């Protein structure tokens, strides 16, 4: 990916960090590449929720309408689990 990149900060769990470092050690692929690939997967999965060009022919509305709480649960919102651990 040779396009310009924008710097951002994310927070991952210690387990996610450990697994990403292990994956990097085994593959020599930078962790940032895996994070960008993960973002691309999420964006592709929820593309139906993003604005885009309308089709030329009218289509049925998507049956995949997702509420905001369901969206967070799908992408790994484990705040209840983490709160229970404390």
C-alpha cells in the first residue's frame, strides 16, 4: 500500500498485542499492515451501511440493517466482559 497514510492512535488489549507481535515475528509483516487489513475487512463487512452510488435499477432494501448496539457487538465490543473481570 503506497498511498499516503494518516497517523492515528488505537488501543488494543494485551492479548491482541501479544498475538499481533507473534504474527509479526513469524511472518515479518508489520503489525500496521495487519491492522489496516482488519479495518478493510470491517469496512467491507459493513459496506451496506456506508453511503455509495445508488444502483440504476431499484433494488429491495437490504435485510442487513443493523442497529448501533449490534454493530458494536459484531466488531468485538467486550466491555461487559472486561467489566465483569474487574
